[in-house]
C-alpha cells in the first residue's frame, strides 16, 4: 500500500508548512481516507508520544481544530497532545469539552470517524480510551476517567474490544489506569454462586497472587432457561475484572446497522466425489456511502475444498483485493465498496469426501465496525 502521508526529509520537518500534513492521493479511500483534521491530530499525537517536540505550528493547528469542532475523537487526540507538549491549560479546556460528551454509562459520544475510518462500537472504544488517557492526567477529571474505564471494560468481547486499533487503545487506557491506581492487594476469596448455590469452593488469593484468577466452570450443571450468576468478594481489596460469556447459534441475528448485504448459495446441493460446484456470493452496499475495508467470511460445508488457483484469479482480475482460507471459511477482503455497489462472484469448490455436511453461517461486515454483521444461512451439501 502507498504511504498515505508524506513527511519531510529530516527530523523536525514533518508538516506541509501550514500546520498540517501532506497526504498521498493514491491512498485516499483506503487507509489514508480519514478527514484532514482527524489525520493531522492523530499524526501530531503520535509524534509527540514518540518524543518529537519541533511541532509548534502543527500543535497550534490541531488545537484550533479541536476548539472549533464537536468531533470527540479529534478533541481527545488534541487534549493528549497539548498536555504532552506543555500546554496544560489548553488541554484542560479540551478535557472539559470532552466531559460534556460523556454519556451516563461512561462512553464518549460525538466522534465522526477515526484514523482507520472506524465506526460503531470500535469508534466509541477508541474515542473513550483516548479521553480516559487525557482525563487521567488531571485529578479534577478522575470521575470521568473512572466512568469511562468501566465502560471500556464492559465493551470486552472474548478478549477483544472491537477492531485491532480499538483493542490497542483500550488496552493502553487499561494499563495506564492500573499503573496510576496501583495498590497492594489484601488477602481474600472470590465466591461464585449460581441460582443462589455456591459453584465450587471459594477461590483464595493473597497479596502475592499473580496472573488471572480463573473461576470454576459451572456450565455443565445448568440447563435451558434463565439463571442468576453472582460473584462476591470476601475481604481482599478492589481489583479489575472482566466477564466473558460464550454461546453458539446456527444463524445469529443480522444487525439493523449492517451496511453490507450478503447472500450465499450453492449451485448444487448434491455433488459426486471429485466433482466441481460453486458457491455464489452476492455482496451489496446497502448505504449511500463509500464503505471502507469490507470483509465477507464464507462458511463452507465439510467435504468441499476451495480451489486456491481460482481465488488467485479473483485477486488478479480485481474482483477481490485479498483472501484467506481459515479451516472451513474463506475470508474475502476489499479496500472499499462504492456507494450502492452490488455484485456476485463464484467460489469454485471441489467435492473431496463423501457425506452429508453443513457449514458455518456466512457473514459480512466492515473491518472497523465488526459488531454490525449481516448473516447468511449455512450451506448444506451431499457429496456422493
């Protein structure tokens, strides 16, 4: 991929001479397609975090942009950059502005997009994490930092906080918070109850305990229906925690906010061993906008093998930009989808092993808004 940004030839000559950064037009509508104020603020923040200080014009431009906008992502980046550059009073003004965008549950709203053009929960996590990093620098905003951090922890999904970018920023905020609020742990016990009954023995810990405290697995003891699970600390002291719940569904509900439509159908439901069939994949941009970084994951029934040479031809012809084969799933990538764009493409499959098979459900989403998925039913086939 082309470098989205152009920097000067030596340290300290990063800008375009006007307080911003020159952008490579070949990268637009891929990674380098974020708005100018977003891009400039992100670059200023990262350079300052890396130790660069010869950025007076760029810092002033970022400060002016943050003071004139309601985009919380830009404001949070600028608040961190100003504080690190020594402008504590300017940073406090922006921190106060951020606090007015914090919702009662702790999330910071009002962001337009991020450097990776994310949206949905990924964008909310990025913005809230950057806000928490700023607020932790000023004791007057301790309450906002606490509330924001709690919301970030609640956004954890199976060890992830949305996209790669939002996960990195979430972890950065959590690590910074733990370092700032570190305190010795007193000995104590964790008690897990299910429907009012203890699930195993209490889990003891001491001030010397390290690593994750893993509670007993109780899932095999409960059946269908509603259950109440509670966790109680006996003695001890405050500590961070996360709860992960895993479940399985043959066809999850599609999100109303999903901007990509997906349909997948097998050309043949019965195929002789050694024969060839196709999965017909239909993709549609349901929005009126250019969509960045769309992904489609196509679940294949067991017994069918994808033809890698045909996938390479799809890349060569430009119908897809990249692909991966992960077990029984083919992952298709595009740099973008044009507004209102729709198309179909075939995936060539070879019947390898006789039997009746059902594949995993297929789904499509934007890489940086992966909580909004459109799901397609599982494919079924008989290989004779």
